[in-house]
């Protein structure tokens, strides 16, 4: 396999929506890594479709992938958001040093997986509770019911969990989730909360006013103020929320 040390990272993801690719972009941007992104390249959607439709030639090394996000790095082709983040975390210094904390990688991954489960996958199911292949308009009553339960029960549950994490000794000093330093889990939590601010602004604003999750909201602010992240958020590379995971529908903007 080719040496990956100086190879650029290539993100394969749909144009027009932040989606799950945004977690990958934030890691690459925070690290100042050199990367390309099919969301902004001419004919990029064709590369996405080639993978999705099984038209990428078999290289004898990498198994076929099902869906984006996909990361290409030298001879490595991998998919699944948390899997890519684990890979990047080790390559970009966004996980603890394995020599000093040999199990830190798994603890960081558990935090990222928890955020993706409850603050990304579940919000997606709020506007597509019956089937992802149906339009939102085909499942509006079910979406309203699912969203009401989410903002009343599920969202506070996950924010309360991450508040506990940030109050724990394992969090360390400062605003971060683990070990007193920023990891990719912090970037994941930032993106999830940022998307929820767009999707459920009334519910999230109420939770923030109540003050029970102050450390979670402080983490969001701390990530946003990171120099490279701040520059990225102001750039054209930061795509606006639209019809991806985090969608705004007035009828679902519920204040519990």
C-alpha cells in the first residue's frame, strides 16, 4: 500500500447538504489537514453515485461501500462516520496518545457514538419516522408525534448525560469531554447541538435558559471559538442546513 503520511484526504459526500459529512469536515478543518471534498468539486456527485451504485472498480483491497460519507486516503477507502472519525482521530491527533492512555481511543469513540445515536440519528427520525424513502409530507402526523416526544424526553436525556460526562473527573480541566483536551468527540457533540439549534430552536433555547446543561452549551461555544473552526464556520465551505439530517419545519418547532 502507498505511504499515507503526506497523502491528501479525500471526502466523498453529497453536495448541497452538510449531512454526516460535516463531522468529517470539522475534524479535517480543526487539524488543518489538506483535503478535497466532492461536495465542492465539478462532477463530485458522479463519484458519490459511482460508489453508491457499485460502479467503482474492485481494487482487491477495500471492500465495497454502501453509502457516504466515504474517506479516501492513499490506498485506504473506508466508510461509516464513526469509523472514519476513529481513523482520522489517530492520524490527526484528535484522540489521546495511545502510549499514555491505551484505552482512550475507545472512550472517545463511545462518546461520539452516543452523540450520533441520540443527537443525530434520532433527530433524523423525527422528520422521517415511518420510512426514509417516504417524503416528510407523507408522514407529517407521525413526525409531529415523534418530535413532541423527542424534545420532551429524548433530547433532555442526552444533554443530561453529556452534562454528567463534563462534570466527571474523566473530563479533566477545561470544557472538553475527555482527558482535558479536545478530541473528535467534542467536534461531534458540537455539530449535533448546532444542528439541533437549527431544527428545534424553541426547545433548545428553553433548555439553554433553564441552565441545567450549561457545560454542554459552553462546549459548543468553545468549539465555535477554536481559530480554525471559527474560520471554517465563516467560510463558504460550511454549508447551510437544508434538507439533510437537521431540517426546520415550523410545525415541529415545539417548546416542551
